């Protein structure tokens, strides 16, 4: 729903950005002192990073899923560790482009899906922070990001076509976008993903796929969802 739409309530509606700020602040409750935490990427996570700056002296630091998040964390004086330096993480906090009623997600709108999945796999708990516009009954409304090795792009696009999807190479400044890992992104529309676990496993096997943006094997354990009535906590 458009946040500018009118409501029967007399209370002023919160903007999408205000909802993101609310869930970013709420996520601090899942950050334990003296731990290293996983930090994701995106506009909602940016609000979390800002909030995290208020307790930076209480944590050891973070493992970040993108260059952009690393720069934000370091600018606030929060130490950032390489993932290889850390055996495990207490919690990973990240947003999503879509999330369903089981905690399965589509991620990668910010092109950081591979590093996000790596950091999520290191964490004991995944806390997803979103506004209510991201809730779906089935994954696939948002174009599915898939990070691919460039030489395999067209063959992988044909494989998605066989599943009823249309894959397009994500562009930036008139050229294929290059990820932090030096690869390209296919955005796939026309999919209706009713079995996210099986779908993720299937696409993972295609040669040339680096990471598919379905997060089913690394699903959320808790979703903090910004709604018109405040932050809703949804456990899975």
C-alpha cells in the first residue's frame, strides 16, 4: 500500500522511511554486549547501523555483508572484521525485499546477496527487519536477484525461461552492474515460488550461479516488521 494513501485513523501515517527507522531501533534488543554481530545491507539496515552507533562501545564489532555497510560502520567507529577471522556470529541483522509467513525471503535488491548469505550462514540467529510492504503470500512479486558468472548469463536466463521466468541483466550507467565480487546480477520476473527450499536447492546447482536470492536455507528466525501500529515481532 502506498504510504501516502489516506486512512480512516486520525493519527498521522508513518512514512516508509520512518517505519524502517523504527525497526532499525528495535533490532538493538537482539544485540548482546561483548559479541561480534553480522550486519547486512540496504536502506533499512542503514537505520540499524545508525542506531547501533549508540551502543558501539558495548560490542566487539561486526562482520559486514557489503563495502557500503563496512564504510558506514567504520565511520561510526565500529570495528569491522573479515568473515574469515570470526568462527561464528551471535546474530545477523538484515532486511529483505520480500518475506513470507514462514520466514523465507528474497534478498539482493542491493546486489549484496552473496555476502549476505555467507554472513547469515555464520550466525546463530537471523533477525529480519522490514516494513510491512515486504510481506507476501508467495515469493516472486519482487524480481528475483541471482548473482552469476558473466559467461553463463544467457544459458542461466534460458533455464529461468523454462520455469516461466524472464531474466534481465541488471544495469548501472548503461553497463551491466558489477557486484562487490566482480560478477553480474540477473533479475528474474514472472516467478511464483511456492516451495522456496526446493527452488533454492535447484537453482544453486546450475553451473554459473554464484548465489540465488532466495533465502530459505538461511531463513529468518524473527521478523521485526514496521506497521502502522508500531513494530510487530513475528517469530518463525
